[in-house]
């Protein structure tokens, strides 16, 4: 269980780093699905899928992150944006 929590915290840190790095871009939004595909192979590993779900919940409860739908290549996707200074 402790290793799982460490994995989740690692994912949270990687997600936050990605969001912060895009903060000042002309398009600072990051599609959750795109980020998940880059960071975790949830199709091959159910445990990783569970870790992603926990990390996703932590990110979405973070007041420094805006959760909003955005149109990406004509498809509406849930996106995250880092809004803190």
C-alpha cells in the first residue's frame, strides 16, 4: 500500500510539473487524456489505472488547478490548467 501511495504522489508531481511548464504558453491547457497516455499505460496495467484515478482526483481538488472543457482538434476534452503564480 505504501508503494502505491508513493506511485500516486509521483504521478501528482509529474502532472503538476507538466501543468506548471505550460502555464505561460499561448495555450496553457492540457487534455487529461493526452497527459494520461503520456504518463501511464492504463490499458496494459489495471494497477496503474487505479493510480491514475487517485492522482486525477488529487489534481482536480487542488485549488491551483482549473478544470475546464476545451475544444481540441474539434473534440471537446476535459483539460487542466495551472492558475497559481
